[in-house]
């Protein structure tokens, strides 16, 4: 036996390991190779970068000199940018003792010859490290443009301005290291070339971009000044600074980045995407301080996926109900996501969130499918065995809580409903037993379907009578309204059933219904050998007595005010103020109405008559009740009381 248990345990451990590995691999593969999952994962990361980037002071060494719309307004043409202006700008920054300059302007075509020659000469005379944007290839330039660019920009100043974009969502996410250009050898990317000219060794391969945080919501990560204002700005603002010159124009050199995923302002730097010069500024800032990406590496991601997959598999084996396990799993995943957002905001890693969530869910689902087989078989057996005898809600309670089979109960507020058929005993004695059984079964089956439709619990059958309740075993905030609506539908079914029986010459009686809301004990009552799920208490007795009250008032449904007051949207009319046998305080009894009945002129007349009688004006109420008595049994009941001397709506019951 021990050996068999060990083999079973070893088998389950092996299967658990397979589940963990498959879930981890599936989560990794899905996010890496399925476009929609990859885009969701990236968007969640971009959202954190755009909104929760840890604040940092404005970069002390990097300045962006932006060519804006106001700058271009000074020239007779927009493009290419005035070469004389660019030459003057470079010499002005050199005079202001800038540390290094990157010119993010593509100089691939001639403009005014004299101005072209001035800028060409200026580039060759620059004494400080200078990098100029360069591109290569037939996909970007014509042969004529390439020849002009190669002649115009000195070889040592050429930095490839390429941006590496995610193939799934076209977002810039990496720093371009450079490429081998035929005839020129290895040509570095602009950020790599610029930092190498400053004595810092750049990375030899592609690395993820680390985006610098803002000091606050209104301040950019880098100082940004319009190019045409440089001559009038203080010299100290540019001295010993790395200057990046580029366009900040609405539709020019703009790219999707995590920073532009959610704009910080309605109109601002990221309105149409991030300017290329700003992207290069982030790359230079990262390389200057040799900062690693906040995203975990391959080993870190693998560890995270394996851990979450293991947690999912173990979670499926927790000795809890499926609903509880799922609720706790959702809570744990929610906490994981909140932690992922908060961790990044506090300067921690940018953890992947979707892939670990998928691995956890897949491992949990696989564990449920495997480890839950025996549990599902047991639940199926219990459900099949008991569903014929107990209300479905009770069966579900037993399935979710086997301890409910023990004796005991609890006190809670519920709504109780009783039905009974008038004169059933006398009618049943005149009907053959088989026919009576078939008729009663059809009647009770119809009642039960209505009750269960409103999610009530059928507690007991007492011959033709039914005892049901709402609000247990499952809690229902709206149990009074469920019971009230159910009573109306039960009445409609019972009347249809009665009329059909009469057409078949079977004098089936009127169904009377009583409903009351109150506190009572609910649970398994009886002995250890035999017990029943039922409810006991004064509220139960009150509902039963309200059912019997109908035969005096002429109504078919009697509701207590404790029920109707909780359902102001369901119309009802007052019947009487009743002091039940053995009680000293009256309770208001009402009859539910359909919307059509509530709006009818006769019902308005009834309410007027009832209000007069309640106020003690029986003489004025009498003619109104008389006009209704022929078609309204309840009006006839009050008319008879007035004729016997009643002066109000209070009714004292001497019988149960």
C-alpha cells in the first residue's frame, strides 16, 4: 500500500513538473510570437514608462536645441533648413564652449551654393566633438543624394541615425549600435559615436532603451531651447553641455515610443510622437551613465515564468472550493499587477506582467483539469443523488460545504412564502387516486418551476401546500422583491391551471398565497439519523397565517408590509391592518398588483375607499366599496364589514 501511494505521489509530482514547464513555455511563446499578446504586454510596459517613470532631475549635461515652427518662420523656405543658419548655430555653440554637438539634420541635397559651402566648411573646422546624422542604402537615398551626403559630411562625423522599432507595434525600444557599411567599415549609431568621442566605450550590441524620468509633470527630462533664441540665451546654459540639434515639428521626424503612449499634455512634445532628437538624447543619457535596462534579462524572465507557473499548479491543489480558489487567484494576480506598477514607480524593475499571468492561469487550469477529476466526479454523484429531493440551491450548498450536512442552523432575515389550495380536501375525496396524483404532480411541478425561476428554495410539500423561502441557503439582498414577484407569477400560473381544470370538469380550488419577511432560524433540523433543511420561527408562522387570511379578505395573495416596504417599485394595494391570533400588534397586509391593475380606474377608486375607511369615514367609504363589490372580492369584504358595524380597516383574527 505504501509503495502504491509513493508511486501515485511520484506520478503526480512528475505531472505537476510537466504542467509547470508547459505553462512557462506557453506563456513565453504566446507573448513573444503572438502579435496581440506581445502588443498588450508592451502596452502595459509603455503605460508604466509614460505615467509612472520615477522622477529624475533634468539632465545636467544634455541640452536639446529644437528647430521649431517659429525658427522656420525666419527663412524664405522650410526645407531644407537654411544652411547659413545651421553654420551660425554651430559656431555660436562652439563659442559658448559646448562639450559636444550632435546635428540631427540630414544633409543629403544642395540648397543655395554659397550657404552650402559655408556649412560644409564649418563642419570641417569644428574643434569640439561633432556628430552629424547619416543614413545609407537604396531604401533611403538615391545615388545622387548618397554622393552629396558623403561629400558634405566628414567621415569621422557620420553617425547612423537609424531607430530600431518593434515589428509588432512600430515603437522605438532599443539603442542602435551601428552597422558595417560597404567601403566605410563599421559605422556606429549616433549615440554610440557621440559618447565614444567623449571617451566612453559604447555597447557593441543592441540594448534596450532606458527612458529618463521627468522632474515633474510639467518639466521635460532635458532642457529644450528654440534654436533661433540660442544667441540671446545665457552662455552658461550651454557651456560644457552636450548639445543635440534637431526638429521639433508636428509631422517631421516623429516616432512612437513608450513616452508618447499617453501624452502628458494635450498639446506638447509627445502630441504626434517623440521627436527623433529627443530619442537620441535619451540614448546618450543612458550610455553616459552606463545604465542597464529596467527590464529583467532572459534569466530573470525565465525565473519569473517558472515561479508563477509553479504557483499556479500548486494553487490548483489547495483544499478549497473552486470558486474560492479562483477568487483568491484573481486577488493574487491583481496584487501582482499592482506590485508591478508600484515597483517600477519606486525605481524597481519593469517586470513583464502578461506573460507571468498567462503562465499562472495555464498552470492553474491544467492542475484543475487533472487534480479536479475526482472532485468533479464526487460532485456529480451528489448532485444526481440529491437533486430529485432537495432544491437546487440546497444541493449546491451541500456541494460547496460538506459540513452543511451536520445538524445546526443560523438566524438570518429571509422571506417566507406559503401556498394552499382552497377546499382541496373535499375536492380530493371525489377524485380517483391515480387522477388526483397526476393532477397534483402537474400543479406542484408548475409551482416549483416558478419558485426556482426566481431562485427560491422549496423547503417542503404538505399535500397540496408548498413552503418556500428566499434568502437562504444562498444570501440574496433582494429576497423580499424576489418573493413578491414570485407570488404574482405563482398566482397567474395557479389561476390558469384552475381554469383549465374547470374546462375539464375538475373543480380545482383557488390557490391562496401568503408572504412575510422576518428573522428566523435556518439549517438542518432533526436528529443525527434523520434531519431536514428547513426554517423555524415566528416569521414562518406569520407567513403561514397570512396565507390563511386570504379566505376572509377575498384576496388570493396576502403580503406583509415588512415585505412590500422593501420593494417600492412593485405595486401593491392595502387590504387590512390585521391582528393575528395570539398577537397584540397589528401588521399591515397588502395584495400585489400587476402594473396594469395598479393603473386601472377601479383600483384608484378602491384606494380612495380604503383611505376613507382607514380614517374612520365608513359612511363615505361604503358607497365606493359597493360600486366595486361585484367585481372585487376584497371590496366586498370591506362592504360586508361596514354593514356589520366596522369603522376602520383593523381586523382581529380569532382563528389561525
